[in-house]
C-alpha cells in the first residue's frame, strides 16, 4: 500500500511538472485526447467518427474522448479547437462546411488553419424524389420543371449545404425554376419528402439509401461520374448528362484535423493511427453500407483535396449568387 | 402568494426594465431582415418581440395606475441578504471557473456557501463539500466524461498517471 | 409466433435481463439529476458498448431511456426542479403535494401511471407501428405549425394569476428560442455580434436556470425552516384510485404516443399538452390544479412515458427518429453494422420485436425501482437546506456545462436563474417561458416552410388548411381552444349555467 502511495506522489509530482507545453512526443498521448465533433450525436459525422476512433485508439495506445459541440454549421466547434493549444490533445472531427465559412460570411477560420490528419471518406450526392412525383429520370424531371416553373419543391438544408450546392450545380447548366424549402438537415428533409412536403431532394446517398431500398422514395440520378455499387441501377448524372462531368466527383467529406503548429511527430502518430483505423472492417462495412467512398487521405494529397474542393464549391456558390463574399477576396482560385 | 391588486417593492422597476428590454429586442428583431417577407428569418422574432412590448407595457401601465403598495420591503422580502450573498457567490464561481478550474472553484464555492448559510462549522462544511464534490466528479467527469475546465489542477495528467499505475501501460 | 420468441429474448437471457435492469436503474437517477440527460447517457453508451454485440448494447440504452424519462419526475415532485424537460408539467402539481408531506403518495401514483403510460405506448408500438408512422408522415409543414400554435395556447393554462404576464413569459421563451444562427438561412438573430451566440441559447441551460437556480434562490427565504416531514406510509396507490384515473390516462397516453411518434416533437411537448388536456376534461378535481391535483400528475407522467414507445415507431418502421434519443440510437445501430430504415422491419424483424420486448421489460423494472427507492429519495428533501441549496447550485452549473461543453451555457444558465428569481417574485410563471423555448423552432421553421411552399401566399396557405382533413381538424382545435379561453365565451357559459372549464385562473387579463 505504501508503495502505491509513493508511486502516486512521484507520478503526481512528475506530471505536474510536465504540464504546459512540455508534452513530449514520445509520451504522446500522456493524457486523454479530446475529439470535438462538429455535428450532433447520431448524425453522419458522429457515426463515422465513433466508428473509426476506437480503432485509432488501439494504435495510439491512448483514449480519445469524443464530444459533440454543435451550432453555427460547425463554426462553434471549429473556433473552439482553434482556441486550444496546438499540442495534439484536441482533435477537430468535422465535415466539409468550414471550407465555405469565408464565402458564407461565417468568420475567417477554415481548414487552412488546421492540419489534416485524415480525410476519411467522401459522400456521393443523389437526387431522390417523392414516389408520386410525375417523373422518373433526370430528363423527365427537367422537362416537368420547365413546364411548371416554381411548382416543384426542392428540399434544401440552407445556403452552403449540400442540397444548395447540388441545386446550384444543376442550375448552372440547365434552366430550372424550383421552390427551395429549407430544412435543418437532410434527415428532416427526407422525412418531409416521404410525406410529400417536398418533391425532390438532393441528399447524400448514405442518408437516402435505406429509404430507396425500402421503396419509400425513388432515385432520379446519382450525382457522380459512375454508378455506385450500393445502387447499381441508378444512372450517374455524369454519364447521362456529360455537361456536369467536370464538376464531379463532388461530395461532402469527413475528416480529422489538428491545429496548425502541432509538433510533427504528434501529427505523424495521429496520422498513422487514423490511417490504420480507416482500414478496420467496421469502418469499411459502415462506409459500404451507407454508400460512402473511402478516401483516407493525409499529408499533401489531403491538402490538395481540400484546396480543390474549396475552389470548386466556393465558385459554384458565388456564381449561383448565394455567397456573401466573393471567393476572390480570399484568394480562392477559380477551378 | 401575491395579491395582484397591490404591487410589491421594486415591481415597477422590474416591469419597467422588462419593457425597455422588450423595446431593445424589438429593434434588434427589426434589424434581422426588416419587413422583407412573411417567411424571412426576422418575421417571428419581430412578432414575438412586439407581443413582449405590448404585454410588458400593459403590465407596467397597470402598476403605475395602481399606486397602492403592499407591505413588502425590497431588502427584506424580495432580495434578502442571503439571496444577494448567494448570487455573488455564484457570480464569483462563474468568473473563477475558467482560470482556476472546476475542482478548486467548486470546493471553494461549496465550502464558503455552506459556512455562510450555517453561520460557521468549518470542519463540517469542508467534509460535506469534499464528499459532494467527489461524487459529482465521479459521476460527471469519470462516468459521463464531461471535460470541465481543468484550470490549475492538471487532472487529466493525474488521471492518466493513476491509470498507468493500476492498468499498467494503457 | 416467432415474434413472441424474439419479444421474450431479453426476458429469458439472464445477462440481457440484468442489463435492462441496470439501464433502467441508472436511468432513474440520470433522469432525476437536472443536467444529466438521457440523450447524454445514450451517446456515451455508444462509445462504451462499441465492442459489444448489438443486443446487450440496446438493452442498456432502452433501459436508460425508459428509466430516464420517468426519473425526471422525482426531483420535480421533491424539489420543484424538473430533472428533465418532460417533467416540467409534473412539478406543477407534484411539488405542492410534497409540500403537504405527501411526496411518497405523489411518487407512488406517478410511478404507477408512468408504467401505465409506458405500457400503452409499447402496445401501440407492437400492434400499430406501420399505421402510426404512415400517419405521422402525412403531417405537412402547415400541420406542424398548427400543432405549435396549439402548444402556444397552453400559455392560457400555465400562466397562473395573470394571463398578460403569461403571454409576456411565453413570448420571451419564443424569442429565446430564435437566438443564434437561423438554421434555415444561416442569418444571425439577436447575436449582437457575439460568435458565442451563433449556436443559440441552450434550451437545457434555460430550463436549469429557470427551475434549478431560481428555485434554489427562492428557497433561501426560509433557509432556517425545517423541511416538511414526509409521510411515506402509502406508496402503492390503491387499485380503486388507479381505476379512477384510467380513462384520463388512456386519453393522455394517446396524446403521448402521437406526439412522440411525430418527428421533431417529443415527451416534453406531449407532457405539457397532456397536462392542459387533463385540466380541460377534469370537471371537479378533488384539489384544484396547481395545488396538488392528482390528475395534474397522472396526465404528464402517462404522456411522457407513452411518448417513449411512440418515438420508436418511426425509428423502427422507417429509420426516422421520433426524438433526440432515438436519433442517437439510429446512429448506434449503424455503428453496430445494422441499417435502420424501412427495410429493417422486413430484413430483420427480430430487431423490432427485440426492442419492443426490452422496452416492455424496462417498463416493469421502472415500476419496481420506482416503488422501492422512494425512502432514500425523500431523504434528499429532508436534508438541511444549508447543504442542499449549494449542492443544487453546483449541480445546475455542471449540468448546464455538460449539455454542450460550453462555458457560455453556464453564464446563460445563471443569468436566467437570476431573471427567473425576480420573475417569480413579481408573480410571473416560468412554465410559459420554457413552453416558448420548446416550441420556438417548431413554430418558426414550419411557419416559414409552409409559407415558402405556397410561394409566399397567405391565401393559398389558408386554402391548403381548409382542404386537408388533418389541417382542418388541427385548425378547428386551435379555434376551439382559443375561443374557449376568451372572456366573451366564458361569460356566455356562466350565464347558461354551465361550469366554467379551466376555472382555475380568474378572468384572463385580470392582472392588467
């Protein structure tokens, strides 16, 4: 018993002495790591992070405590992590949204202030429609909308959300006059779609796939260059309408980040851990079931992915007149 | 409870404050999007702020017209010293929580307020506070992993050290 | 008969049985402590049970859910501080009973009635899930809007002595709910340039402040008074009294199931609506509402536990969450390699029956733990206030922080605590504030969606209301309740010699 007390006091003395910026990488992780999830419990980002992180923990040999910090389309969580010390003990677990903060006027902290640990996966957008909608293909939908301007209701998730970007993409090449009905997330919007409150919804495949399989809604087109293995019968928009192929593949993504300035060996440890986590069977199955494409990018490829995504999307939003500030102001090049 | 035909000490001031607050909020609601459309983000805020202005105005009007006071005295019946002191303690807690950290601030708060309310009994207050704090810490921090501000106590490092001691290299 | 086998799985496996029991037990305490919520507990369990099989994990979660919804009533009755939003209505008649020393009886009746409500919810889930979920899907934005308006009319029965003060409090709640970044347009509302306000003001922080802190401060007035001695001789209510409340509990449970099954509304709204309903239909309560009417306990407690079964209906049939907790459970099913959605019922019917079975089991454990732990719980109220009050304040602070790990929530909670204290002192009721916050987004978003869907035209919105049977019924209810609360109607009724309904508050507007 005495031994334990001695051991404890030495450990206490040591650890107290070690606090501050002295988190030496060999000891990393010397304490719990906080993982701040930008979105709410039960959502896509949350599910992905909670699946992959336990496997990364095994490699790291430490504990990652995950916390949801919602609000301001992820800006609250982003700012919180930005305000912490760059010591690798606070991870940002987020989705694509911060890359649009600058053009949407939500502050000037985006992923350029962070180092990507792993861009885990990318979602594929899909156009789904209410079962009673009088069209079954993209061409029929366009014809119907052009014959009945503003009568067709598109679900949306607010400016800068996936639905608004896909709708902007479609409008950039085809004249489409629709009424956009906003919802606070693709889940509620897809529920409304099944009840007929909206007619068409551009959603991420993962959110709609079970509804399509169960016959509660019908798929119009996959917004990608090739059909997905998860739904092989749904035509890819890039194939049927090649004018969209340049934009694609495009989709929301999930990634783990640390603040810039984090010691390189800590970044290396985290990168290795999450790369391993992305290879786990649980994660691969979850991604396949939900129709996500695994990317598992880190280092320069991840930076390139982020830069490209930001440039394509910011300009789409700018050209659709949704942006509050031009991407030019922030030096985001036109693709 | 209250006799609604009479007004209590400080009631006019409070209701007046609510009326002014409502006016400020109405202006702020108008600033959101003006009279742009029925579906604009400012529509409901403006409607409810207006309802607040009207209702608090009516309440205030009733107060002013009805000049009879009941027997309450502000410092005795509405805001007795105990309430003021506890409010100050709580405000102090809020200020100290981030710089000092959860554990020391809570201990200080619990001990001081129990000593104050009981008018003494330092040993009793300290024991009760320690036990209560330990329970709260176990439930919130260890079971529910709520990461309260650590402040000056490096609890994460201590926890990790304890973990290493008992669980070997985790 | 396969279904029965799956239904009984958690009953017959000793490990699963134990997990449901443990979950329910923990749930009662999680629910009772303001600031620890079922939502939190379930999301932590996702990490905790990551390596488990899906069945044991579900047993624990289902237990916590059932127990937690019930547990909120404990602190509502004993301390006038609802442990969870769905217990707000319970405090209104439960606390007066505790003040009379009848806490044991109040807890007893609310436990048994929670059990009855839970049972009805589960029965509807088992027998009519597909029908109910199809019905829930037919709600259009305008119907949700009407539902929200119906909820706001409850201000009438929550405002106590002065309707004008109630309207002020309700409007204030609605306004608090709109603070932050508008979820539909990302426009900032009432943020005054503070980015900390982008996420809005946490509803739980407002609730803890208004009920926890302000109540603790108010009790400082008689800090030296010894606590009311609680008689706990009669805990289990007599069969006759249960039978007496059965008709009412059937009605309020139906409210609970439907509101629970609707996506976006949950047990908190259901309980408040049920309370209002009870006030409306109970002609001659033994004790007036607000002073310890048993009906005022029965209604919210049946409704919020019935809402649990209701919330599972769209989740298990369609993969659509019925409330915040089922939303997290859907995530948990994904993590465990299942795909909740319309195919779940077809591909994996055992999952449906397993969860229904676990719920039924949790409901029974809730009854057992509810009726046995009372003695210990009532000790809490008999604790010296000099210790109890600082403890409540500390728990309120930690609880507010825990909701979203934000220090800003703590500041808000304290600010609303002080504001609530003064509002109470000057004859305002705090119930309408919380009602407003709960309903704010439902009203705001669906009003705007409804008007956008009709391209900004009020005329076509109205036409839509009159041509849809569902909207028409809701509209009729709104008009009926509104008219029955206006003075002209009351005068007419009094002349006609009919007993005035809701005669608990004096003529509306008397405070102004």
